[in-house]
């Protein structure tokens, strides 16, 4: 019997990711990523 | 057939893949000379590794840093009806996990690669007690999810606790380089910087004597992807009839697991070294219907 669970998980994950992209979350990540993260470098 | 004439597989050249990914994820070299971080439009793409986005040449976004940002901003966003829940990053992490589980830890992550390189320094070595590997789940739940969500300022914003208090990858890939290339940041050095620097020094000392200790005991990204190892499309398997329990795979494993006890252990980084080291063809892996089994390399005795 073929394992369906990973395919279902993958499909749901990609769906969740797509919804996030449609909500404009890419922009939020980009804004965070192109700004020097003071917490990350230890001066936040 | 002997090991000498057995055709070399990608798994036998894994350090080269790790080096290529480390350079590829941090390829924007001009930033080092300009004294700033790369700010291209592709940097919103999450990378499948713990790779600090404040590394001057980083090309993409660290998913753990991005996830904390969403958790930290969630209460504020809800209070102003802003629909930003972190679904993009959560979906990305789950998609990678569903496909290959923890495999990026073994092949892509530059910080894992650095640990493997440092471990090559010849010194007496220490094994890590198994109970310590559960600590990474506590880090994931508290530092990445709970604290950014629960402890907020007057505006409703939480901090990126893991990045701020623990992440040695951030100190190594961003904290030290940025202090070297951006003189205007140096006056801001204070307790937090020395705390993170001290933590990095302790970790580097641990890297010398133990195999991938950060990945195994602290990394929240590995903790999350490890949960998918049992149910991912990529699967490891051990043939009980061929396995002689010689323990060679355990001795060669960079995360010191006994794959013959649990083929898809959440600790396994799927580096496939065990597949190469098994001389009995007992360990195999399967992905998208394609199964790869290392052949039995025992030389038949002449009769």
C-alpha cells in the first residue's frame, strides 16, 4: 500500500504556504531580512 | 566487488555539497566590501538552513528568525486586524519536512558543516548523552514560540528570543563580521554582545570534542524537521536479515545514532554516511519511488 500521509502533509503545507504568500507575508519576511537584525548580532 | 571500484555516489562527496550550499546561501560577496548586508528582493525567500539573514552576504531568510518575527508580532497584528500569521514560513518548514525530513541539516546547513569541520581537529572526543537531545524541543517551544508570543512590550511586540539570547550562528555569521565591516555599530557593543560571543566560544569548544552538538541538543530547526522524519517522503530502511549489528554505522554516524534500532529517528540528519559505511548492504533509502541500496561489499571467498 502506498503511503499517503507524506503527500497529504506536503499538499497541506504547500497550501498553507500559498495562503501566507497571498496574505503578503513574503513582504514581511523580506523587510525583516534586509534590515540588520540587532538581536541576531547581539546589540539588540 | 570491493569498495575501491564501487562507483562513488553523491553521498560520498557530501562535504562538497555542504561547501557549495554554504557559499551559495551566502553568495553576495560585494556586501563585505560595501559594509552592509545584501538587500535584494529575493531575500524574502526562506532558506532550508539555520543561516543568519544578517550575514552580510546572506541571500535568503532564516526560517527560524522569520518564524519568531511572526510570533513576536502576532498579538500586535491581531490587535490591528492585520492578517499576518506566519503561514508562509510555517508552510515552508512543513513542506521541507514532509518531503525530506531533517535532510537539509546534513546537506545544506552551513552551521552544521562548520561543526563537522571543527570536529576534525584531533583531540580526545566526548559522546553526548541521549537525554540532552531532548533539550532542543524545549528550545523550540519556549524560545521560538512561547516567549515571543507571551512576553510583549507596551505595543504588543515580542522579541526574537532564540536569536537574541542563544543563536551562535547569528554571532558567527553576522555579529562578528558586521562589527568588522561596520565601524558605526562598534559603539553599541555591550553585555548582550559579550554574552553571545561567550556562548559562541563555549559552543566552538564543544564542536571540537563532540559531533554536531548544537544540531543535536539546541537547534530548533532540526527539532522541528526531525518530527517529520518518520512520515516524510524520503525514508531510510534497515534490512534486519542483512544487518549483522557490527555497529560500523553507529561509529561513523555524525549524530551517533543506531540506525538499526530506529531507521527514521528524529535525530538522523540523513547524511547517508551509514549507507556508504555498511558493508552488508543492509541500509537503504527511498524517495519518490526510487530505492537506493548500497551493495553487499563483502568479497566472496574463493572456494
